C-alpha cells in the first residue's frame, strides 16, 4: 500500500486551514509542507509559523520537506511548531549523519531527500539511519512541473537497495505526480506519493482529485 501526502504548496493560502481539512476529509494520509529559502532553491515559501498554524487544524502527519541551506539551524523550530517528520536534502548537509541524529534526538522522524541529478550511491552510509528517503522527480522549487521519466528507474533501484538491507524506510516520491504518473511510481516501489497541483486545482474538488488518483493506483495494486 501507499500513502498520499498532499503538498500544500498548491493550496489556496488565503484559506489554508480549510484546504487542509478538505484534504483530510478526502482521506489523504499525510500533509506535505514545502519549505524553500530562495538559496537552495529559487523560490521562497513558508516557515515554522505556517506549520504551527496548521498543527491544531488537523491530526494528520505533518511531513515537512526542507529545501533550505543549513537546515540544522531550524530543526528545533519546526519540531516545536508541530512537524512529525523533517526531511533534509543530502545536498545541503555536509554532516548528514549528525543532522539526521539531531532530528531524531528532537523526538520525530528523519528523512533524506535527493535531487534528480544526485546519485543513489550518496545514500549508502546513511540509509540505515533514516525513516524515509525522498526521491525528487522534478528539480525542487516549484509545484506543477513535469515528472522526469528517468526517476522511475531510480525509484526501482532504491526499492532494491532498501529491500536488500531489510529497511522499512518509506520511499517517497515528489514532483509531477498526477493521473498519468502515479501508478507507475507506486508500481516502481514508492510507498508515499506527494501530490500538490494534482490535488489542489480548480479543475475539480479536492475529494474528486484524490479519488481519481486512488483509482489509477488501484489498477496496479
Ligand atoms: C517541489 C516540491 C513539491 C511540489 C510538488 O519543489 O517539493 O512538493 O509541491 O508539486 P506537484 O505535485 O505540483 O509537482
Ligand atoms: Zn516537497
């Protein structure tokens, strides 16, 4: 089975609490929060205040994706704001093991994310310490980009790596997940699908969009 983590990046921020509750009513499993600093990625989004604002609105797992340089400076702030998991980019952490341990010492789950061009080999020494690996299937920075097709082979190779070491870490895929790509990604071995623009858009209701993703994925499970 897989979980659906809906990215609030494409939500209507003027009524964010309501949008999160609608996603909860549509039975998504996680809320994915994209934090961007204008340095590691070109865009600037949100910080701990927004996590703190949505924490009382939903009991859902808050999956916080840190696309920021020197993420270690903000870990405690995000934990105190109510994050359930912090995922840092391997590319931003020269002392990745230390950063992962810091997150776990703060009492929540820890994940590592990789950009499309970063090889899986960089995970070799850290895999046993993480609760989640996030494979970026677009270059991070914006919602609504197209899925990079070579991501599927990368997901399959990571699935083999995790299975061969008996790891129960989640395999999350982020970027360009929609009706055309969701089933392929689950079929390749992902356990968490991040979806932003496929869920929060004006084409249909949140509930309808979630149901359509479930439907295409049912065909391969
Ligand atoms: C991209 C973010 C994603 C993004 C996904 O940098 O990490 O979580 O919101 O958006 P969609 O689902 O529209 O590709
Ligand atoms: Zn993300």
